[in-house]
C-alpha cells in the first residue's frame, strides 16, 4: 500500500491545528483543569498567522489584490504584521507595515527579515497616529490596499472556521470556559461564536487593559502603573477582563478602540473593578477589599509577568506577557469553587522569543549579557 504524502505544498498549509496541553505545575489550588491552546506553534509563532492568511486569501478570491501588482499595507502592533509578512513573501506581494515605535526589537527585525517595508509612529499619537500614517502611505502608493484587521470580517471568520472547531475537537466538546485576549477582537468573536453555537452555556472570557478599557466606556489614561483586575457578571455569561492601569506593555491587546470585528454581544455586561496600591484611606481600603471579594479577584502586573516566567520554568512553555496574563486569569477562574470539575481553555497567542528585549526578560537578559567565559 502506497504511503500518503503529507508534505505541505507551501508554508500557508502549516497554519492552524495547533496543539493543546494541560497545565500541570502552576495550578496548585485549582479545582478546574486548564488546557492551553498553543498558538505559539504556528509557522511564525503567533495566532495572527491565521488572520494573515485569511485576509490575503479572501481578498484574492474576491479579486481585490494580485501578487506582484498590489502593495499590501497594514497598521499593527507587530504580530499581524509578521503574519502578513511571511505570507506576502511566499505569495510574492510587496508589504508595507506601520507600527508604533515601542514594539519589541524582535517584532521589527522579523518584519524586515521577510522583506517588508516598515514605518514607525510616535507612541504619543496613539493608535490614531498609526491609522493616520497608514492612510498617508495609501494615498502615496499606487495599487496600495489596506487589509484592515480591525474591520476585516475575514479576521473573526478564520477563527470561527478553524480555532473554535479545533478547541471543540481538542477538548472532545468538553470545554466550559474560553479565555482569550482582545486586540482586534477576532479570536474571541470567531472562536467564541462557534463554541457558543455548540454549547450555549460555555463562558467566553476576554482580556482588556484598563488604560484601554473602552468596553467599559473608559478612555486611555496616562500612567506608568500596570495593574490587572478580573471582572465578571455572575448573573450572565461573562466577559473576563484583565485590566492594566497605565500605558500598558502588553503588546497585541488593548488598542484603545472597539474594533468593528468584535461582537460585543458575546461580552454581556462588564463590571470594571480596579485597584490602586496607594489607597491611603484605611476605610477605602476595607471597602475596596470587600468589593473585590464580592466581585472579582485581583491580578497584579507582576503576577502576569511572573506567571509567564513560571510557565517557562515549570511547564516548559515560553510565552509572552499577554499569555502570562491569560494564564493567571485562567488559574484564578480555576480556583473558584463554582468551576470545580470544569475545563478551561486558554489561548497562548505568541511565542516568548518575540519578547526577549521586553520587560519580561529584563533580569535574565542582563545576566546573559554580563556572562564571562571561564
């Protein structure tokens, strides 16, 4: 009997079907099981590989773009740019990426390595500055085309068609809670819709920074603090929101807008709870502590970073800060008595090597740089 050839025809066929793995050594005190969906194992190491392929493929099928002719343009905090860059290289497109200057060195280098053209914007101008620069480039680029991940329906569509079904199949239909970050909203919208269609009682939980807590009616707040808090509505299917107080360093989530691809109906009501370590009034401390007991469990920024480090040290999973935040949230959920015996799936969006120059690895980077040979 002739063996079936399973060699991929090109790199795009390697996207998706990422593995899932139980967390075993960072789950002390948990009464629910936690399974991580490792988008770190995509061809270019992030969940954004999926939408990079989906947006380009769908535009091609509609006759909107042509390899060798169309110049693709995209505003991004990095991972979507990388997801587009390797596919553009494989398909023969010129690609122009616009991102804020504060993104990690690794993101910039990988985009350039794939031959994309890169423009950086002033962080003080926020996401609008990125959009403005993108529009300026479009006006001056013949045959330019913006894929627009924040509004492109191909974004949630690929997660409805692949990520959601993969989670359902991987868990044998036993998933009870989904935890995922909210950047463009595509992952949680697409996968969340699919899973709720399969089982309406599944909880869909997202991650949003406090400084960009626009789902709670907030506006970006200038600050250097990073504080996470978990919020939920105990009476309805819930959105779990991890809030980061200050100009957050969690690249890839919390863009400061409500993306058009995000289906806010999935989120139900969101109760925002934040905590300030410098609350001076003792009565206010006690009152706030009582609210936290009733409404949520606090996650500090340090806990998110430490969780990411622990995932490497104890689980052998090298991930970024947003994955650490998601894992920390999943662990908090897994410790709640009402979740005993349930299965929580958490999406780890990108591989840790993309964050070696970030605050996550400050201590070991300094150690490595100062090492001497014997």
